[in-house]
């Protein structure tokens, strides 16, 4: 049988209650769980600050030790100095403290008076809830880790109720009191009780290494009669405080913590928190919905389980990006197909990146939740004409910035704290293109429930949720919504602000202008008097100069087009190199596995040495491949005439091992005769490689989700005009995304692959040859999603 020392209670409290804010959080939550109709009230009654207490105590002790020192302050000076440190706002406590000081006639008596004054300080947390009986104080309050509330929550969950009866369930909240002070007094009563029920605990008694927990005698007792027979509730008074509670610190705590404890946008009742400093109400800055109306962009998300499948609905609003544009509102719904890829991705890839494995059941087990994120552009806020309104908005933004997590309307720590970036917003904003959606510009909250999300459980030490697959789904869902919001903001900027009229180079227009100018100058020369011939010569010089500038401009435009083509080629090859590097990495790892298995077998020494040399070489290659820069410099690519069917066969042959490894059934349909085209071969390769890579990825995602799925890829080549139709039996593309998949940086893949470059580059490469790449609008799979790409290789003139 284990034996527990008394000190264990102190150690347990210090480990589980890591800060004063957490201590108040637990005590307030207990009051709300008690069913307090008017919430929880916290009274700070402070007549002498802890720092002043410690300084005065040091002075008195020093005076007692150095009684013969003529320069030491006398007793009256010390009494006067101590009186000046008292908080006059404390009213009755101030009067009691003054009496203690006045009655002290020696330094020892003043020291005792100082201890009495320090004992006057208290923090009282009060509620008007159900209260506790004398028996409950003994069998519930004094039992650490009691399961009474957990049993009721489990029963509510089993009964299919929608809301949990309690916010807490671990039975350790009472240890919060020892964090705040060394003395605890509880006064509580139930409606049916005639008297108050009392318990007093001196936590310093537990700090005795020789005592076992049963050696500390703590017993509840019956107190005085109630003034109001109908009253019920609990007062928890904490004395011998461990911190210096000044008015300024209480104000800061109210703003930074108390005002954020309760979901500001929820309609929960009974969760009022009132704070008083020496009888004076401490004001909170509330988050008003009118403030959120100033947000420049926002996204609201609803994650639901419908027919045992997850659905994520996002409503994105773009209100003001700092330039003239209409309000943009879009609603999109991601189903299990998109969510499987965006939130989970390929398990093998997650393992290589040392990320947690997430089973697909987590998509359903996480349960329903809501969230909303409001983005504020601080630079735009500073443009408000009213300085007062501008500062008020910035103050609220400073207070509420970050994304907090609320369970059943009550905050879960430490999410959204000043130093907590649980969504990696700052890191992602730093690495992202376009708008920075970091913590200082976002106000958001995620709303979960104990019964709706039973797998999202707090760690015992209140340092966030336990790391589970469901917790990872919650986090990655919100991160995905942030990226979609950023994508939409960048899209609006590109379409509304950065859009430029296409420039059409027309050499015949400039040549025609030159001819017209020359003809006009010749006509002028015939009619102009001889004394003005210099003007005509000047016009002729200007015409020649214009002709030179026009020629230079045409040459410069041609150079820019070549640069753009080269950049496109470099980006495409960069993506291809990344794909090839991925395949080579896998091959190198497979080879190393074989070599490692041979190492354990009995082989001749000479062969073993050769195998060790080969294994060292493969290890080096594997390491180099892992850090291979996916960008490559390409040479200039020129159009050439080639057989498209031969190129297609070459590409597919290069992927035979990959198709076999991924168990892809390949169907290739070719015409009876060869199809010749004149195009940049590298651009055609880029398009086909990207389509193959995408198909493999999405079919792998589908195979992970459906055990019976058999990947199949169908590629058909047609002539007149030359085109390649590319189809797979993967999840397909939702109708809502059909116009977005070719956009720059748009992607529904998991975070590790979410670049949004592949299809954009593929379309640009197709158009470079005068062709086009699009989704076939007439071909839908069984779920009503697009499944076929139509790649017209070259233009009609070919």
C-alpha cells in the first residue's frame, strides 16, 4: 500500500496550478459549476501590500537586532512610516490596522501588529450556487480527485444530452487556494441547512517532512445560523497571501484574464464575473460585437458530422483590404474528400516528417465545433479620423488579439495567451505570400463542448489539450481556415488592385505611325517658309528618335517575354525535380533497407566490406536527396516537331515502378497513327508530370480512407486537334472549386504539400504552346465531382 506524505499535497498543487490566473480560473469555474445564478464575485480586501509588509518587517527586525544603533529610526518613525503604507480605501480594515499600530508600544509589539495587519488581507471568491453540506465538505471537498462530477458528466454523455452539467470534473480545483495564500477558510451552506458549514486549512502545516497526510487534522464544523433561511452558496476566503495584490495588478488581471474567461460571443447565463478592489468595482473592457464589425476580413467555420462523415463549412468575408473594392462573400463546404487530404494527407509523408499519425476515424471522433476569426489591418485602423475612436479600437485589439479556445462557454488555457501561438500563426505568416495573418492582427475563438467533443480533454496541469489525433484535427482545421482566408484576400487583391490590362504587342501599329509621321513631315516641308525649315528638321529628328525608341521597346518586350518563359520553365522544372527527388528518396530508403537486412546475414568478409561501402554510399545519397533544393536552372527551350504519342509513352514508362508500387491500374488509349505536334517538349512534360503527380496523390488519399479502393488512371490521346484526356477514379474535384484549382497558391492538399503551384504552372505551360488545360465540364464521377482534365496540347494553327 502506498503511503502519502503531507508535503505531497503542496507538490501536487504547485505542479497542477501553474499561475495565479489558473488558480482563479479553477475557483471561478467551481462557482459556476455550483449553479450560481448571478455568477461569481471576487473581493480583494487589501490594507497592506505584500512588498510593503516585507520591507517593514525587515526594518523592524533590523531595529530589534541593532537596538543600540543611534542612527536607527525610532519606534514612532516606524509606526508613522507603516501607517503611510496602508491603503485608505480599505475602510474598516484600515481602521483596524491603525488600531494595531497605535497600540504597539515596543518594536516587538509593532512586529506582532504587522503580522496582524498582514492577516487582514484577503481574497474572497463568492457564489450563490447550491453550496455544500457538512457531509459534502468531508466526503467531497476534502477528497482530492473525487469522481462525483465526472460520473455525472459520463451519465449526461451516455444519455445523449447536449450540454455538460459541469465545466470541471477532475476534483483538484480546491488546490488552487494554496497557490494564492497559506490560509483557507470556506463558509458554505445549502438551502435546506439552517447553519453555515465551515472548514479552515493552514497549508503551512503540510510543509512538515515528518508528517503523513493523515497526521494533518482537517475537519469541517457547523457554523453560525444563516441570516437568510433560503440562502445557499459558498465563500472561499484566502489569507496570508503569497503575492503583492496592488490595485494596478488587479486591474491588469481583470483586463488580461477575467475578461477573457467567459466566451464573449456566447449566450451562456450564470457566468458573470464581478471583481472588487477594497469595495470598488473593477471595470472590464468587454468585447462588443460592434467592434468586430470593424474587422477588415473574417472567416467563420462550422465543423459538423453529417451521416457519420465530416463537413466543414467556411464563410469568408472580405470587407476592406485598404483599397477600393466591393465586399466579397464566399461560402464553401469541404467534405470528407477534401478534409482527408487537407487535414491528414499521406501517412507515409507524415512519418517521414516526424508528424503524429492521424487515423481517419479522428475526422469523425473529434465531434462538431465552431470557430470565427476576425482580421484587422492595424495600418488601416490608424486612418480613423477620430483619434479617440482609433485608440479605443487599438486598445481592444491589443486586449483581444489571438485565438482562444472555449469549452461550454468557458476558456481553456493557455490557448490565446500572450506567449502562446498554438496555431503557428506567426511562423506561417512569416513564410506566406501576401497578407500576414499573425496573432497581433487576428481576434478569434474556437468553441467546443465537453459532450460534443469527448476526445478533446485537458491535460491535468491545465497546459492545453492532451495530444491526440482529434486535437490535431481541431488545430489543423483552424489552420486550414486561416490559409483559405489568406488565399481569398490575395485573390481579391490580384483581381481588384493588381489587375492590369493585357498588353498586346502590335508591331504593325508602330510601323504605320512612323509612315504617317514621315508623310506628314514631308507635307509640312512643302508649305513651310524657308525661314522655318529648322522646325521641320527638328520634327524629322524627333521622328527618327521615336523610331529608335519603338525598336528598343519591341526588343525589350521580347526580352521580358523570354524572361517570363524562363521563369515559368524554372518553376516547372523545380516542381519536377521535387517529385523526382521524392521518388529517388523512396528508392534510396528501400535500397538501404535491403542492405541493412543483408548486414544481419552471414556473408563472406569481402562481400560484407563491399556491402558496407555500398551502404555508406547509399546513406550519403539519401541524405543529399533529403536536402535537395527543388529548384533547378533550365536551359532555353525551343519549339520542335515530335511525336506526341512517343513522348507520352516515354513518360508513362518512367512511372511504371511508381504505378506498380501504388497499385495503379493504367489504361492508355492511343490513336491508330502517330500524332505529330510542334511545341516546346519540356512544357508538355511539365503538364503531364503534374497531372500524374496529382492523380497519384489523390488516389493514395482515397486508398487510405477506403480499404476496398483500387486506383485506376485512364489517359487517352486524340488528334485533330492534338489533345490528351486525363482521368482517374480518385475523389475528384468539387464543383465549388472548379474555377479555383488553377489559381496561384490555391491547394487543398495537406500542409506539407500545400503550395498551390502545380496546376497553375501546368496551365501556364500549356498556354505557352498555344494550347489549354481545363477541367472537362461534361464528365462527372458517381459523386457529381469533376474527374477529367482536358489538355489541348497546341493551338489550332498547329
